[in-house]
């Protein structure tokens, strides 16, 4: 069974997307059996999925008994006018309602999912926490490389809390008019503080630059101070999420304003396999084929996985006769920034080097028969090819 645990885990994840008590019970039984047989790593993985699913089942707006964001403000509706830049009349924010937000948490490593669920769980335990003067976290900074699902995650958290999102891309608040940027920030926070909402500050580094950066003019320094004061004023009025790709640009004082800071890494090999399996649907691929594509995308983001999946869907229609290796080589040739440079050079160089590199990989543990099918040859032909390659290496 452990041999096929990746498949079992994928089935469990799919079933828990729409869980009921029967599904939870059976996966709990499976987890207990794995634990009993000493497969602790696999049991822990299922335990993480179960905990995440139970939180999602328990979490609904009706189950949050009280909260300072829910009880103190007005309700947003589709007719609520958003604040605008007075110089250009450009809206300062967009409003997203829970029905418009993603129903599933992004695919992340289990330990990160558990940490994120703990944020949501704080709101479920609001009464107990307030009784001991330990109020739930009111702000969260999500950072990491582009394409890792940070904004998706922020919207998902808001959906779990049961509140609409006021999304402001801070680049859009910047103005060339003296004093206008600070005024835009003030108007945005005044709007968010008036209503029951989650304030989502995207592209957060656009304004939150280091105040001691010699490149920045005095106006930007004043803007950062306005942002700091606005974050302070919102602390007990609502939940705020900041999202950035460039955390190193953030002023240290900005970091201190966020109760929680979450780094979203690029997908692990296991997560990348799940992402590709999801994005490639409705096309059907063998397990070894998806592992191969995940191997090719080492160090890439979830967004890169989605782009590769669309590439293969087009190839399925336009170039059916090409093997999976041929299509991957085309992708590597025309998407050099999305493929590890060393792997890209090997896969574009020769079949022999490519095959040898796959066989020597310690993470995915490719077998000769799997590699043979990828290259469209028989296992015996692959063995002969490898023998010639080894002989040539000796000479």
C-alpha cells in the first residue's frame, strides 16, 4: 500500500474537498492503520488533510459567534460605492464577496496548511480567546515568490471568515500629485474601517519601501508613515492581509505591524505532482508522466505548472504524434525562465544524458521501464542505449 501512497493521498485529498462524516471516518481509519504499522510519515500527512477538512466543515459565518470585524461595522453590498482617487476618479479598491472567492485552499505543503488553518481557527475560538485577553490575530502578511498562490490564499482566508474582501493594489494608490498618495491611503482605510470586511493590500511593497532608502524622496517617506498610522488605527477594527513578492523591500516597522507573517514557498516535489494532476485535467496522464513533468519543473511556481499544463493541452490537440519528452523539450526551449537551467541544458543536449540524469535522480526514483515509455522505446532498447553510453563514458 505504501508503494501507492501518492495515489491514496490524492484520492483522500479529492474526497475531502467535499467531506462528510463517512469520508472523514474512513480516512481516519486509514490513518490509524498506517500509524499502527509504523508508517508515521504517511499517517501524519493524512492527519493534516483530516484536520484541514474538519476546520473547513466547522467554519461558516454562522459559527463565528462574535468578532470585532463582524459586530462593529456596516455591511458591504454590491451597490456600495468604492472610494476613488479625487484627481483621476480611478477606484482605489475592488470588492469581492464570499461567493466570488476560491472555495479551496491552494495546494501547499501540509505543515503550511495546518499553520494557515490555525489562523482561521482563532476566529472560531473568539469567545474563549477574548475571555483570557488573547484576541485573535488581526493582521497577516503573506510573502513569497511570484506565482505561489498568495492572493488566492488571502481570498480563501477571507471566505473562511465569511467576509467580503476590499482589495487594493497599492501601486494603484500611488499618485504624482503631492499629498494625493497619502490621502488615498487614508480614504482606503477609512472605507475599510467603516465596513465589515477583510482589507487585502496587494503589491504591498509598492509603498512599504524602506524609509532609509537613499533613492526614496521625502514624499514616499511620508507615505510610509501614513501607512503605518493607518495600520495602527485598523488594529482593533478589522482583519488586514498584506501580500508581497518582495519582502526584502518592506520597512522593518511594516513587519512589526503584522501579527502573523507567512512565507509561501515554491511547491515541493509532492505538491508539484498534485498541482500538475489538477491542472492537466481532463487530459489523463500516467503517474510516471506527471512525475516526469514535476521533475522538469523543479524550482518552478504553481503558476508555471498551470502554464505548462496549458501547453500540453494545446499540444494534445495540435501535435498528437509528439511524445511527452518532445513536447517538454519544446516548452523548455521557449520558456527558459520556467525550467531549471541545468536540466534545460541536459534535456536539449542528448537523450543519453537526459536519461542518465533521470535515472540518477534520488527524489522521484524513476525506473528504467518508466523512462523507456517516456521516450517511446522498449526497456531493452533503453538498456542497450545506456550500455553504449556507459562504454563511451569510459573511453
